[in-house]
């Protein structure tokens, strides 16, 4: 098992350190190699995704990724910004299928800002297409408006686009996932306004016909955003594009109480994956031993499940995480009175002990 460890910026280094401890404790035949990425890589080399880091990621079977970004990089030209590292890795490695599960653990049901009766028992999977859409569509840029009432002014533009095959392959991933879950799939689009999304909806319906055993529906994204807080348990698998998936997955993470609990997997078609928490680098709490490492530890579990086919080891990690929650240990983001507040390292210690 060759694993590239890319901690990145801010709390990224602290949380990946804990996930690495957990992986090592499993005593599996694993080779871990670390490389800088994001702002940390820019500081050292002038490039947020240096070729040495990309080569390491290419050679690895799986990538454990922390988080990237920081205020000091916000004014850099776009191609130098830390975010380009994660976008570049996704694109270069063809990681088109982004799995973002949202699970409400019984111990954390009160950590959600939503009422317990709305979120308790929630277990949904947002499947976000990750290498297409307005994120990567060309042309894009800032130009001078050639006509219209704002003629002569600066005008920003981006291109939303999806090819038939691109939609089809993510739908197949979604239906296959639904078959292993509660057999319901909802495709989320904006076909009432956008041509790209009309194609999305048409292709989704065509693929759905190949899976008669899965209950298929489609929903407009604005309604889906509303339904996610009104009655999130109506969903099982949600399949959506890159932009809408970015937004809906952050929204869904808060149903569970904290974005600090949400792992993710980004897969290509040969099971190579990049595994990362869905939260960012949180520069405001970086270096203070405050960050919740559980999302990254749970991402390591997803790695064992999806890239290495080690369901047993994945379940071991997930059970250890459940155990520390049952023990009442909480980082600041999920703390409530009556529980025990711990830091990043202490949470890592507890998971190791539970393992
Ligand atoms: C995410 C993040 C990224 C995205 C950023 C950091 C480029 O928000 O993984 O959800 O927009 O995809
Ligand atoms: Mg996001």
C-alpha cells in the first residue's frame, strides 16, 4: 500500500499527523511518504503543486490529503493559489467521483443546529462530480464587455459544461453505491434554467432505466438545498455536479453537527483515490491543538475501504472513532456540557487506544 501524505496548510498538518498515527497502528504493509502541497509548497518552491509532489501522488495507490489555503495567499495570481493544488490533483489524476457521506452519530445528535427529531439516524451520501462543470470549463476569464448596458466595463465569465459520458459515468457510480445502501438516488440539477443541466437530467433518467431496482428521482438544486434542512432523511444518495455538490455537501455536513466530522473520497476509475476531510485549513485555529482530527481519521478509513479493499481495517477505525465518542471525548467543535473537551493530539491518542 503506497500512500502519499500531503498535509498542506493550517490545521492540515495537525490532523493528518493523527490520521497517520492511526494508519501506522494497524500494522499493515504500508509505505507512507510525505510531500508539501498548497501554500506550504508555494512557500518552498513557488508552486502550490510542485512536480515532485504530483509525481509522488501519481506513483501512490492512494493520497491522504489535509487541507490547503491561508489568507496570506489570497492576493496571489490564481495559478499560484493553494486551491490550485487540490484542483490540479483532482484533474491530473482523473478523480471524478467525490463521495461525501453525512452520518449523524447518536452521540452527536445534539451537536447539530437542527432539531434531533430532524437529523437523528441520518445517513446520506452526496456524490459530487469533481473534474468537470464550471470549475474547469473553458473559456473563462475577465474581459471588457463588448455590448449591452455595461459595455466597456470589466466582465467576468465562466463556462458550465458537461459531456454525456461524463454525466453517465458519475451516475453509474451513484447507482452502484445506492444498490449497496437504501436503493434510492436523487439527481440534483438546475434543468429549468441551464442547458448543461437539461442534459444532466436527461442522461440521469437514461441511466436510471438501467437500474430498475433503485428508486430514482430528480430535484432542482434550490429545492434540494431547502429539503436538506427541512427533511434530510428523505435522501439516500444524492448525485450532483461539481458546483452544486460543493455547496450542498457543506450544507449537509452541518446536519451532522460539525464539518470537522466529515470525511471524503475522490476516486478515479481504477480505484486510486485522494482522501481528505471536507473542511478547510482553518488558519484561525491552526497550531493551537484545537482542530478535530476525526474527519481525516475517517478519511483514512475510507481509503482502506475503497482503494485497498480492506473493509475490516476500515471498520476497525470507524469503530474506534465511535468508541471515543461514546466515551464522551469531544474536540471544541463538537463539545457540549457533560462531555470532556480534548485537543487534536489527545483525540488521536484516544482513537489509538480504542484501536
Ligand atoms: C472542497 C473545497 C474546494 C472546492 C476548494 C478548496 C477548491 O471547497 O473540496 O469542497 O471548491 O472543491
Ligand atoms: Mg467546498
